[in-house]
C-alpha cells in the first residue's frame, strides 16, 4: 500500500509528519530520515490495528502530488478574478480532524 505523507517543520525543532488518509496518524522526528521512519511505523501500526478490529484499511485513490511554479507579482498590471484565499497554518486538511501538534 502507498499513502501520501505530509512533512512540516516542527514548531520548535525537527519535523512532523502526518498521513491525511488516516485521521490522527502522525509522528515526529529530529531529522527527515527519522520522521519518515517514524511515520512509516505509525502507518503500519494504524493499519494493523484496523485489520485486527476487522476493519478495512483505507485505500488512497485519486490523489496526485505535483510541484507548481508560479510567478506571483511578476505582472502587476494583470488583475486576478479570484478572491484571496485565507492562509492556513495547519495544512490542507479540515481543522477539526487534526489534533494539536
């Protein structure tokens, strides 16, 4: 199985990783290597727990991760028809589904 993992800088140090397809599945580490190792273990434990309880493991479908380069502010005469988006400091997932980090 493959799952998308989001890695963010920790508030004080290190990194925090979470798996959006598995609510509440998150881990942390001092280095990227450590946080990846830890989130992999957390995902495995999460899935094993579901299976032990007779529940299906979620399958992530329809998600693609791409890097997009933009040139914001490069053409000041061009007006956007889109309203500004609110800034989220927590990520693209619903606030209610994420426990405090």
